C-alpha cells in the first residue's frame, strides 16, 4: 500500500454539481498561479532561462512554468476525479491553466507600468521576455494563452487510459531528469569510447533534441514495466522460498553496483558520492539515538567537530599538527574522545525530554563551533584558518584509482556497513529494547527495572561516537577542518535524512542521503536555490508521506493503525477470552 | 511483619496536596483493594509506593526495609512490580519484546523464555499476537499484555491499577479470574479498582480512599456489606 494518494477533494459542500468543476478549477488555478509567480519573482525562472533543457527547444526556466501550468490542469483533473464529465474536466483544466497564466500576464502588465524592481529584484524586462517569448510587455497575453493550452492538455492527459497516461507522464519526467543530469552524464562519457554517442545525445548544456526523444521513449516504455506497484505485486505472488532465492542475486548485483560505482565517475561526482556515503554513516548513527532512544540530538555537529579536529590535530602535516599519526591510529582516539564529550554533555541533559532536549543540544553545537573559531583556542586549533594538510588515509600514488575521494567512499561505506550491522543487532538486543521503552514511557521503563541514567548516557555515547567517526572521515575527505565546517546545517542534514528516509529504516537513510545531500550537491548550478528545494522536499514529505520514503516496518504500522485505536469500543469488543 | 507497610504518606503535585497521610498494609499472600471515586488518590498511592513519585513525608517498607532511598529501577529486583493505570504497553515493541522488557532485570535466558511461555499459557491471545507491535492490540489485549509483562519479573507484590478500566463485561470477568489465579500462585496483590463490587469479591481486605485520606479500612466482606460504601461506590441508592 502506498501512502501517496491524491489529496481528498476538499470541495465545499455548497458547490452544486453544476459548478463544482469551476470552483475546483479556480482554486487549483490560483494555487498554481501563486506558485508560478513565486518561481518568477524569486528569480528561478529568469535565472534558468539561460540553461537549456533541450537545446534550442526549451530552457529550464520555461520548464518551471510548463510544470506549474500542467500541474494546474492535472490537479484540477485529479480533484474532480469522476465527479465531472470528461468535457468539463478538460474545460476545468483549461480554466485552471488560464488563471495561473493570467496571473503572470497580470504581472507583466503591472511591470510595464510600474517598476517593481525596488521590491522584486528579478521583476525586470528579462523576466517579461521569458514570459512572453521575447515579445516584451506587449505580449502580456502569452502566458495566459500558454497556460490555458497546457492546462487543458494536462487535464486531457489525465483522462487517458491508465497505461497510456502513465507512459506519457513517465516519458516527460524522464526527459526532465535526463536534461537535468545531462552535464553529469556527459562529462565521463566524453573521455571514453562513448564520446561520439555523448555528443549525439547531450548538448554542452542539456539534451540534444534526439537525446530528448530517446529519453522520452525510454521513460515511456521502461517506467511502466518497472513500476514499483507492479514489481511488488509480482513479488507477492512468489512463495517465500522463491523470494529468498531471487533476493540473493538481486542483493549481490546491488552490492556490486555500489562497490563499482566510483569507477565511472569523474572526480567531482566521486566527491559527492563520498559525501553521501559519509552522511549515510552519520544518519545510521543518529538513527540509533533518535530512532531507538528517541533523543532528538541537534548537537550532532558538536561531536562531529570533536572527531574532525582530533583527526586534524593528530594527523596534519601542517602548522597545527601535533603528532602526524596515520589516519588509522587517529580515528579510534577521535571516536573515544567524541564519546567522552558525549558523556560530559549528556549528563546535564538527562532530565530533559523532547523539545527542551533538542534546544539544549542545539546550544552545544554552537558552543563547540564558537570555541573552535575562538581566539582562546587559536594557538592550538588555528582559529578561523582551521587545520589544513590533513593527509588521506591511504598513501597511494596520485594516479591510483583510490587516490582522491574514492578511498573515502570505500572507508565511509565500510563504516556505514558496520554501523548498520550494529544498529540491526542493537534493535534486537536488551539495550535496544530498553531504549525504545524509554522513548515511549520513561516511567514504566524505570518501573520495570531500567536504569534511566545509565541507559540514556549509553545512547549519547554511541551517538557521539558515530558523529565523531563521521567528523574524522570528513576531515580526511576534505583534507582540512575549519570552524565554518561545523555548521548547524550538519546536524539538521542528518536529522532531515532520517525523517525523509524513514525513521529506523536503513534503506531509508540511504535514500534520504541521496535526496538531501546528493541532489543539492550535484546540482551545484542551482546552489542558490538549495534550501528552497530542501524546504519543498520536507513540506511535501510531511504532507504526503510522514512516515518517510522507505519506512521501517514498525513506522509504517504506526502510521496506519491510528484508525483502529480511535475506536476503543470495537477494539475491546473484538477480544473475547479464549 | 507485613509484606508492605505504608505509613502516613503525603504526596504533592506541586502545591496540590494529593495524599494526606495514607497508611495501609498488605500481608504476604493477601489481595488488598483500594477503592474510591475518581481523583481520590488511588493512582497517586500506587505511584508513590513504586517510587515513581516521591512522598514529602511518610514511609514505605517492604518486609520492614525502608524504601525511601531505593531508586525506582531497583524495586523490581526487590519484588514490587506495578501494572500502571491505562496499561502503558510499549506500543512500538512487539508483544514478545514487551514481555522481555518485563524481564529486564533477569539475565538467565532460560528463565525468561519460561516466563514468556507462562504468560502465553495464561493469555493465549498474546501468543497469537506475539510478533505484532503492541500498539495495534485492542484494549483488552493490551491489559493482558501489561499484566503478563509485570509477571515476567516474578513479583512478590503486584500493584494493579484499574485493570478492568474500559473493558467489555466478559473481559472484565476474565481479568478478575486471572487476578484470582495469579494470587493462587502466591503473589500478593494491591488492587486499585473503580469496579468496587468485583474488587471486594476477590480481596480479603479493602481501604476506601477519599480526597487523599483513608476513609474506611475493613475486611472486604464488611465493606461490601456497609451501607455507606454500597451507596457511594456500589451504585445503590
Ligand atoms: N500529574 C498530576 N498533576 C497534578 N495533579 C494531579 C496529577 N495526577 C493526579 N493529580 C491530582 O491528584 C489527585 C489524585 O489523583 P489520582 O491519584 O490520579 O486519583 P485516582 O487514581 O484515585 O483517580 C486528584 O485530585 C488529581 O487531580
Ligand atoms: Mg487512577
């Protein structure tokens, strides 16, 4: 069962069946129009008008608008469902698109009489030209017309038979994805035997028209074949034995892919992939403190910093290095020191629960950051200049495959595997149960004999250890540590990964790290809008899939049994002593 | 010497004086019941005995040993286990894991497994549900689980807080039968109930609480026959 369902039709009961389609269309159109205005005025549309999705056909900025218009039409059709005739549905989509477009037309008109730039930096002639296909303000009617057409088209697509609709939308989505990733796919291909093909498919930026067509075809054909629901349905038909037999080679292939991943990557992507692996590691670690023990530790970065600076000091060959140890000798020390910090910082937090705990730990993160950059510790930690010249763990030649971030990738991966194993064992252990029990009901856990102080401190220690390990690897990945590396954002990233991926779920952490760390890093060209993306992902998640993308078994059960609990009468009556 | 001896207990919630000098005893092998209207202080009394609340004054003694300085998590090993009001099973843990939590202080695996089997024999429902997370159990099943969980630690004294609350009549019957059979195995029980009639039927003695004080203390039979008690707590006019 998937939790992503269309929002229930939130239609006021007063609306009679006759004008239902209109009220839905107006409302959806206004929402889409507001979104489109936002995209324009924050500069997303004009900025990305210089980045083609398909060469000489469409730019990313235009795509943003197309998506908004089509969303208006699709949204109207989805909300109407079977409540309106097909004709009305298409009309509704057209009206919704028209409204959304008209809002942009109004913006252009307004812009032609008043200079909006004092308030909105991006409300400039450049924007008007994007919106009107270079016709200037006299073409103000263009967005409304385009909106109406696209809105109606999208609604019509929705009315198509399921398989066809799926193919069409999947094809379009594939073009979008390939267009976004074009640069990343092209760079490594260019240097190999595939360079001819790369030039055929990809332009310097975005896709060639041929590439777009092929992408569309691939999406339209492949996605319906490998639709998750279809795969799941087929898997369910298999017997338990068969499932086990197929799981092994499937897992093997996946593992092989993960291990060989760096082979095909350029140095930039390799760095990103290593960073993802690093965040997977930290996410798994926090999953133990937060997912099991329920301690919302926003001071994660404090222990991360301790790990990073310890490794920096112990291994750096630069000015502030004190020992010039190898990475391997320094890491255990870093982890132990981070654990000690965990105990020391954990003690005053013992009595705190929930929000208070989160805020207090938040403070620790800041304290450590400020200390690291302070004049007080400058003689040892280098102040804002930080610690540099931190060597890589493996001393290999510069041409080696393992030279750059690749070795960090493997190290982080290995550590992540160990942590995943530890987490899995812990979940089934006496200590793991005690953590879950404390998280749910401290009083009862204590009454059953759980020593709260000991058990909580253990959770902090373990969380700190994993954060410290993350920091240690981080330091050698980048070869340096600065106070500015110790951002609150590190803590927030890790927490968000768990929430987006699904609390307590190991595959969830991997997916969360890819979505929240990988995508924003890969799309550096959009770096200004990273947080916008971030916010949008979090809001959409909370709205449509609060249990996370790949929830653990328990998380899923929890989110979906509420109905039974709300009805104590039937629940009790259902039980008869046997 | 009584198994449990509570003397002049005063417990506060901030400024609210919830217990105003409660004294009671439970002898080895007895079922003693605390009855009283909502807000009389029954739960507060149990929570103070189990040290989830700290009294401002008064003592709790187990076989003569003062518990004032014993931390709450040590009480289990001394033989006092509470089934809290409202069940409070660990919703994210499976039925079996809840039972294992009940045996948290026991290290011997064989003893734990034997305890789990005993729980399943007493409540066959739980066996069917053993791998299910307990948040998805019905109210009755959760009550069974809470009781089975408490028995895992082999208590000498079981503190039961309103075990029949919110359950269907047939289930209430079953719970009271279970209380009797737990008692028959030699466990002493301090039973808090609103369901005074049935509580007095299984208990040997009872205390009537009102606004934080003991109003009456007598044998269960005498309380059940008492006019005032019948009027106030047994629903007779
Ligand atoms: N957490 C609390 N905070 C403040 N007052 C409380 C709290 N719990 C109980 N009380 C008060 O203490 C008194 C006794 O409550 P309680 O022991 O729960 O009664 P009973 O279990 O007999 O229904 C009541 O007046 C109640 O309002
Ligand atoms: Mg009560």
